[in-house]
């Protein structure tokens, strides 16, 4: 009898354990009744209500997804993200559109520079030997041409050099006559060969001395025409006239009658102001974009509404370590002589000559979650579209992607469309 009672108790305990394992339990571990389980099924996120909660979460997050690079938060507009306005809404919003079109657009790089005199169009007039100013032929502000007389100097070095030149000319003339006479005697068989060789050597020495005396006159500043005139006149005077080496304007004049000058004295300065240079610093990250011959526009604070055009003529080969930049030089035509050396200038370097680019007015582009979007009109609906923007010039933006030529893009009323779009998203998510 006791055996049967024991078996009965064992089977009863096993049945109770199985029943407890199958019963649903709450968060406290207690078994849930049938009524409690039915109520739980209706709650989002629990059993049968889990799918409903999942769908609602997807609706709230609609419109956002991973992009191609895996970043979160980038807008991925779907086919359902469309705005359809009623006639009254169209009239209230006052939407205006423009068709995306192709137009010339140049990418550019801006920099700050300084106006300088062109190094090949500027000259400093000085003299390498001690001298005294005896005549001044120009004054500050005068325009001069190449070869024009500027100033006359008196120099002891000039007088000595002329005297040596005349002596060398005379010695050369005498040596030439002696050689020719000995040569004639030798031809007749009456002259000694050694005398002929001696006269020939004297002639060569005289020629060398004359050449050296002539070169000294060149060093002192005499031209070929002046030396020819000296050899014809045989006048020994210690004066020399300095001439303009370049055409331009006298911008500095330190000449005073009777004043002494030497190699350190800058007597006059000539500059051609028709073409100037602008040196600008370009940072290391932009060096690869710079080329000789690229077009440049410059402006200065003195004439903010005017532009001065030129081209890049020189790119430095040395990077400045303190600024991590290189010097780029632009030759600029100085129309009206308004640019002055020493002025600061803002320059725009046009990096390419792109003839065709899809452009839109700047007002058509909106900011959205760190991206740029536009609204494209298709029939009677409006579609949001993420775009990539390139160069912005004169109120127009280059569109690199997102819009095609001929697309009708909203330029006015796009803020209202954006507000309407988010309102529709919230409604779909069940927030409103």
C-alpha cells in the first residue's frame, strides 16, 4: 500500500513541474494568468504586440538609413517622401521654380597678395666710381624712354681712362706703321727677319693695350657709339652722361647739382607702371592646383569695385617653413595706373576653364542634417533630393550630383516645402 502511495506522489509532482514550465511568467517570475496574458499581447513590444511596436519604430525613423559609406544620419529619401500640395496651398506658398541649366563656371582659389614693381621694368641709376653731378636732365614724375639722357657726371676716373685710351690708340697706330714698314723691307729681301718678328710682337702688345683701354671705358659706362665719338674727337674731358636703361617714369630723384656720388648712391629710380606684379602666398594644400598661365583677377581696397586682370608668371620652388606656403607671382596690367607698389590686393585664381557645368541659384539649396537638399518638381508633386555642391560664383552654385539638366527645381517656397515634408513624416509615424 505504501508503495502505491509513493508512486502516486511522484507522478503528481512531475505533472505540476511540467505545468509550471509551460506557463508564462511576469518580470517577477510569477506565473501569468490567462487574462494577464491577453492584456500583454496588446502591448507594443510584447509577444503579439512586438510586430506592431517594430512597425511604429520604423515609421518614426523613416527617411534615414545607412548610406553607401556606412554613415548614419544621411538622408535617403524614398518614393513615399513626396509632397502633394492642394490648390490653396500652392497659392499660399507662392512657389517659383527654375530649370537646371548648363553655364560656364570656373573654380577659383582666393589669396591675399602685395603689389610690387615688375623686376624687369624697373631700373636704379647709379655710378660705380666717385663722381660729381654736373647736369640734371630729368625731374621726378617725368616719363623717359630707353636711351634718353638722364644725368651728366664729372669723374677723375673718366678723365684718366680717356687719356689711357688715347695713348693706347697712338701706340697701336705707331706699332702698326712699324710692322708694315718692316714687312715691306722683308719682302724686298733687305730687312732682317728678327726685326720683322720684333715689330709684329710690338703690334700685338699695342692691340692688347688698346683693347684693354676700350673695355675700361665700357666699364665706366660708355657705349660703343660714345667710344667711337671719343676716338674721333680726341677730346680729353672728365665727363660722362648716364642714359635710361628702361622706359618708364622717374619715381625717385636724389640728384643734386654739385653733389658727390659713389657706388652706394641711388641717383634716380625709373619704373614702368603699365605692368606690375602681385606676389601672393599659396598654402601647401593648394600647390597642386596652381599652374603658370592661369587667369587671375585682383582687387584693392582703394578701388573695391574694379578688377585688374593678369596671369600667373612665376611659381616659387621653395616652401616657406614658417607659413607652409609658396610665393606665386602674377603680372597685372595696371589700367589707369591705379595700382601702386606696396598696396595689398585680394586675388582670385581661376583654376580651370570648365565650359559646361549644371548650376542652380544659391537660394534653391537648403541645409538639412549637415547636407544640402533641393526640391524637384515633377508634374504636380515635389520631391526632396540630396545634392553635392561645388563652386559658388556670382550667386550660382555648381551641382556635382543629384540634379540633371532640365530638372525643374524650386527656388522660392522651398522652406515651406521642407516644413511640410517633416510634418508628413511625423503624421506617418503617428506622432500627430
